[in-house]
């Protein structure tokens, strides 16, 4: 069971993501919806992969993504933000899953990043 950090502030999307990941064999840590709390939470934690919304309550996921990238954790960004938005230029490398998405697309991209 790969351990996955899930950061998404929208309760409905967070619940859907959790269920999709859990149903497909991921051990989900989250959903988390606060940047500062997540940064504190991941200190010392280990993950095989992360699923991160790009914009959490108006804040960039950048600090969390940078810490995960430092630990060599693959990142899948899940966002409704235009891929050309400048917010992406400051984020570490990761694949983008645009919202709206379906379970098959999510799991395919997550599994690809674990391979």
C-alpha cells in the first residue's frame, strides 16, 4: 500500500479524492487543507507519493511541494487552475491532473509516478 499525502481544501473534492485513492490501494494521509499545518505535519513523515491541489485557500502549495521534492517524493498536482498560470512556474516538477477529472485518470497518473 503506497502512502500518499493528500492536500485539498474543498471538502467535496477532498472526499472524492480520498475515496478514489483508498479504493485503489493507497494509504491516504489526509485530506489536509491548511498549508502551515501540512508543513508541520510532514516534518519527519515519509511518503511514496503526493496528490496536491495547487491553490489552497488562496495560498500556493509551493512550500509543501518544495519540501516533498527535497525528499524525492513524486508529486501529482490536481488543479482547476490554467496550466499557463504563473503559480506553476514556482512549483517543483510534477504531473498535472486538471479538474474536473475521473478516477481512471487519477489512478493512472498516480500509478505512473510510482513506477
